[in-house]
C-alpha cells in the first residue's frame, strides 16, 4: 500500500512540475504587444520519432499554443488531425487548456470525433480526427499531445498491429519536416531515434538550424532545433513555400537510384502492366490509323488521357506506389494519375513498346536527399533511338501535347530496370506555345467599334484558348465565347462567329473567328476621342495569364512562376473617324532579356492605325532577379490597357 501511495504521489508531483513548466513557458512567450500582427503563438512544437528496424516510425507530438486575440480563439476552436487509415494510425492523447486566470481544464478525449475527410475526385478513404476545444480567451494556452505511427505518401478504437504501417520500402525511413509556419513559433524541435545500423542522411534547406547527433546504446539520436520562427510574407505568383521556406529532409535510402530500382520492382513483381486479350484488341483498334512510331505513342497516350475519367476510388490495401493492374483500370474506365499512367504503360507494352512508370512532384521542387517528394505518377516510353520519352495522360486531355509543358522545370524519377537518378524536365521553347491574335476594326462617329478578330495557338496556349469550349458543358459554349468579349466591354455583341470543332483537337489547332460590335466603346469628347485597341489590350487573357499579374512589386525575394512559357503575337489595324488624328502617332519598343522579350510598334497611315506585338516569355519558373525584365515586358505588352489612345480633332 505504501508503494502505491508513493507512486501516486510521484505521478502527482511530476504532473504539477509539468504544469508549472507550461505556465512558465506561457508567461515568458510574450503577448499581442510583442506579436501585434498574429492571432496565435506557437510556444513550442516538439516532435519525437522512434524508428524501428523495419522502418516503422512511431511519432509523439507535443505542442503548446497561446491565443493572442479573438481571431486566434476562433482559429483554435478545434484540434484536428488528418490521416489515411491504410497507412497510418493517429490518436489525440490529451488536450489541456491553461486559462489566463490560472485554471487548467483537461478535455475529455473520449469526445474525439473520427469522420471521413472532405474529398474531391480522389476518394481513398482519408479521415480526420477532431476534438472541440470550445470557448477561449486571449491569453489562454492550449497544450496538445498527439501520437502517430505509419508513413505518409503525397499521392498516395483499439490500436491495430504495426505490420500494416511499415513503409513500402521496408527497412527505410524518411521524413520531410517543414520549419515554417503561418504563426510565429518560439521553438520547434525535431528528434529522431534510429537503430545504430541505419545510415541516415539529412539536409536543412533555406536557412540555418541547431543540430546534434549522439549515440545512446544501440541507437543514434538526431536532434534539430530552430527558434524564433517568424511567418514569411507571401508574394503574388511565387513558387511553393516548400521551395523557399526552411525545411528538413531525412532519409535512410542510399540514393535516388535505389529508390528507382525499388519502384521498378514493386510494380513488375505485382504485375501492374500485364495485358489481356481485351486490352490487346483495343490497342490494335487504336493503332489502326497510326503512321509511325510517334503517331502510335500519341494515339495511345490520348486514348488513356481522354477515355479514362479522373476519379479515384479506394481499392483497399496498397493505395500508394503500386500501380493498379491495367485490366482493372481498363474495366473501370476511371482512376487517378497512377491508374492513367498504368493503363498507358499496359497499352504501350501491348503494342510492343518498352514502357515504365515514373514519379514526379507537380508544383514543388524535389531536393537531392532521397525522401519521398512525389505527388504524381507519369509514364515513360523508350524510343527506337534508345531515349526515354515522358508522357502524362493525366495532364493532356484535349491538349495537343504528350507531356504537359505546365510541368517543365520539374523533377522526376523513372522506375527502370537499370535504375535512374533524379532528373529535371527541360524548358519548353516559348515558340512551342504561341498565341496568335489578329483582327481589324473601325471606330464609328458615335463611338461604336465594329470589327473582326481571329485567334489560334499551339501547345499549352492552344489548350487555354480551346478551354473556352472544353472547360464547360456544350450548352455553355456560346455563352463562354461571348464572355471573352464581355470581359473587354459590357456592351460587346457577337454579330457572327465560327470555330473549328473543339473535339477534334488532334486534327488541327483551334481557330476562333468573330465579327463583333461594341456600342459606345470609344469616349467621344468635343475635340477628342479616347479608346483602347481591343486586341492589344489583353483579349483572351485565359491564354495570357501574365497580363493579370500584380506588377506593383518593385523587387522580389522569392522565385516566381507563370503558367507556361509562351509566345504572343498580336496584329491589329484600326480605322479612325474622318477629321481625327492620333495625339502620339508612332512608337517603337524593343526589349531583349534572358527572361522575356518584346518587339512592338504602332504606325499610322492616313486614317489607319497598325499595331504589332511579338512577346516571348521564356520559361515557367523565374528567379527573383529576373522580375525586373519580366515586369518590363509585361508592362510594354499592357501599354494600351493601361494608357488608352487619344485622337485629336484636326
């Protein structure tokens, strides 16, 4: 009995000591005076990871938050954890509220709600656990203790056994730890304990960190600590936060080649790409009109792109690196990126091609540390010349490309029998993505603008123009086309229109021709007329997103991105009323830069104004120091949008 009483006393004493430590941390952390622009302060964020020989990771998370104002109280009204029950187990261990008046409220964790997570297009059974905290006041603290085991894959009531949570690459451990936050953090610590025999490589990016490595018996303890982490200010059109913000990458995988070989074998051993008589028959049908090697690859790629609907349903265990068998996707006619990539590989192999799967990270940079930085599955095929060619059936429905140039300057890893290192996709020449706009118009004496225009393109620019039709239901086509003119002026009317068949995108680029009338387009004064050249003012901006960028930033800190490289060609002629002349009749612009260039001119001859623009935007991702050149070119292209033309009465 004495031992039991002593143990109870010891636990009580430790609990009181822990409570005092939390109170002291809250007192020392500061308040809204120190953090006037923030709603919540993270006093500490501690993660401890215990890695087993199998690679299984058991993770304990201990966090302390401080509410700085009423908005912060609203933000922290619930504690939420997302997880995939097939690959991870999570538990909210405890949540305590340290009231400003000194009271401590320990929440009942039996009230934790476990429910399906909101989902769109991918329904793999992801779930969330949530505990309501309730009423909070500025100055209150929230201590949270969480537990997780398993692994996470970006693409991919009793505690269950550990076996199901061992990572796919058995025996290996990796983690990607963001050291940035939308809230200020006083101190963030990450501790990983690994068996002595595991060789862990790690690197900290975009900043500095305090680290230590010590041996404790048969384990190596890696500790990483960073203090005074401040929220970073976002910039319009900047790259992903993970590209520029502090982060820690850890991996026991020796290199990317080892990951490549593992990815190859895991799919070959499963038989992901085995064909069937039905698939072989469909392959022959698709290739009936093929003329050569590239034509065959194109026909198969676009069949997989167009005929397999993007919709992911959970098929149970294994929603990760292992691609579903082609036969299943062929029967279901739906799937996510890995299913579309898998059925394309199956079709290509049925046609006699050598084809494999690859992984990439859409929207973010992949670093050299071989942690699993992937969220997208793609296809590669070996050409007769021995070179591998990238294919992406997920990103090219109704697009005249085989590999989407929206993915240029992007890392990828091939799963091939010889193994491969991490590679990056090249820049796509802007001349592969032209926007071509031409037209002629006339300003009538009452200010009405009448004329015609024609627009076409190629590559991703053509896809953006075509999206007037392919992005909406067929019954919305006419309305969507009219909206392109209405964005330029609310009185615009289409008098006559014609366009090539949007569905037959492989046969020819989209061509749209319109005749239009815009009453009261030009502003008529006693002795002058004010107007904007319609075509040179940014019509069909869906194909010219650079025109919508915020140009008020003088200097950038971070790299920035456009949708794609592109070339813009505008040719416009305008007939002005008799008895008027341009106030500034002619101009020439010629800007040549590494990031972008433009050559533009305006000339007058009698009543006719001729405007010409040729602009090049050379890539998708630009460095911060390239902003001045890029901005100068966009401003030059927006000249008539920002500064209308003035006609003066003679």
